[in-house]
C-alpha cells in the first residue's frame, strides 16, 4: 500500500541520508497550504526555505511555465532566446542594478559572486594575482560547495570534507571593529547576510550594515549581500539591506526568484563590476535558460502585482507583536523582520525539534534551525485569518503544553 510509510522507507533505503526530514509525505500544495498523501492539510511555515514566497502552485507562474514548455526549454547559452533579455530587463527595472548574471542554485550564485569579486580585485583594484581575500562572518550559511563550506563556522558542514579553499578571513557577525581589523591591501570584498537565517534568525546591531558599507567605500572594497533567503520581499522590503538604507555592490538572489517552480538564481551588480566578465570567464548550461527566465519574470511580477512586500511587512509586525507578548514560559527570545521570524526556546527544553513534531500533528509544518529556534516563514500571501489560527496553535504548544 502506497502510504506515508511506504515512501519514507523508499527514501531511507535508496537515498543518501543527508536530511533529517519530518516524517510527512507531501503530495500537493496550494497557496499557504500543503497536503500529505493521507489527505491531511498543513500550513507551510517554511516556504521551502523562502523559495515559495508567492505561495505554492501560483497560477500565474504555473501558466508561464506551461506556456514556455510548449515552446522551448533549453538551448544552452551558445544561442540567444527571446526570454533572457526580458529577464535581464525585469531584474534591472525592479532592483536598480544595471546587469545580472543568471545561474541555477543559490550556491552557484554565491560561487559566481566570489569569482566576480576576485576578478574585480585583480583587474580594477590591482590586488596581486591569487591573493584576493573575501571577508566573511561566523555563523554564515552561503551553501554547500567545497569553496563555500571552506568559510563556514559550523563544524559538521566541513568535517571530513577538506582540504579547503583559502582566502576567506572570518570575523564575528555584527562586530564592525572585527571587520576593520581584518581589512588589508588584499581585501577584495566583504560578504554578509543582512540577517542570518540558518543561524537562528540573527539580526545584527542597528547601524552595522551601514557601517560595513561605509568601510567598503573608504577602502575600495566590494560589499556582497547574500539575500538568497532574505530577498524578494521576505523581510518586508525587496531586499533586507533596504532596512538599513544599504545598496551592496553585488547582490546575490535565488529561491523565490522562481516561486518554487524551477531553480533560478542570479548575481546582480552594476557595469563596473559585472561588465568585467567576458566570454569564457563563467557559464552554465542551464543558467539563463528560457524556461527558467519565463518562470522568473512571472515570479517577479507576482511579487509586485500582489503587493507581497507590504503584506510581509504588515503580517510580520502583527505576528511579532503577538509572539512578543506571550508568556515567557518556554520562550527565550523572539526576533525577526517581516515574515522571517525566529522563536528561540529556552535551551534546557532540549531543542526545537520536538516542537516541530508536535506542531506537525496540529497542522503546522515548521523546521527547527540552529537547534533551539523555531522558524516562522510562511508564504508572503498569508492572510490575517490564517495567521490568527497559526498563532493560537503556537500559543497552545509553547505556553500551555
């Protein structure tokens, strides 16, 4: 019988065990809701790590994909298509950056940003070849490739996977003095998340990002913002950097760029930076393909047309206000921006995983992060009625149980 147990056993028997998934087998998504194979309905409070900001199975994005499937899906970048230029134009108009370089996964986009920053360091800044450094912050999460895990501070992500890529001095997140001390003549860039998601929804001190931007301008250094999870409306702004009036030299985006239909990511920058890339410097067979471009254009239009950024801001404030007023029986701290909210539980409780299991039984799907933090990140289409129901369940689980 093909029930949840059947598919869970298939995964466990034939797949690499690289995820500790909740034992729920999802077969359908619609807006903020997902359904398992037994027909149970759940509120999705993870949004595929913010990839489905527009909601599951959005009709406009789905139709754009269907229409393009009937035409052409892949040519490689050896030839031009009628969709890529439109995608570039949409990105430029919406974000204000002059150029973009499309890839597929977020990790690919991060690797691309590093390559671009290094070339800029050698060609434009005059750093000696192979000496360029990119300063990063502890607690970061930028992906899983060998180069990216070379500058993680999470032991498991790099244990047994070395040797590692050099050139990434690491400093304490939120500490501007630490960045000042790390800067030298070989510093090409500083790469940060404006809000650290995987570390437990960590928000830096007020003024930190602006101070980093000013340091970059003073020292002829590029500021790279990884907004793969925080960008495209998640925090109640198009980009989380906007909360601090910061415009990075390089912006890295992905996830919600395709609304969950197809892997699409991109690196955004102005001409003095991305204009340095010439044919042969970088590429991807699938990056910028017409199917991905058509989907991404529609995904961006939905964010604008449905006013998802404002809704994320309004609903986020509403939820945060409620959570911060809860009795502190089990809660250590509530923090977040927009609809990216972390509830850090008291550590003596033994971790947030047990609460993810309890919430699943009550119809809410969340995933613990950084062991003790419950992440609340529903699709940005969340309405007040659904939020009220979610909050009542959270109160029941976190306060009365």
